[in-house]
């Protein structure tokens, strides 16, 4: 077995996601399975405030 345990890999993943700006709510380890849950953020449409009609001045 390698020296890199599942728990250490989970912590490394947590650090990587947080450095990338993701907000992690929870991390669970079950054997070799790692589950990461993120804070659900409202996806804003970058074109929401623009008038997208074509051909009108």
C-alpha cells in the first residue's frame, strides 16, 4: 500500500478545490470512495441584462 492514504488524497482535493474558488460543504471518505459536496451557487447568466434583439436600432 502506498503512503498516500485516501484521507490524505481527500485533504489534497479539498485544498485544490478551495484554491480554485469552489466552496466545499463537506467531504466524506468511505473506503476508497471520496465524495465532495459543493455549495450550490446561483448560476447567473452573463447575458441576462443585455438586449439581444437583432435588427432593431
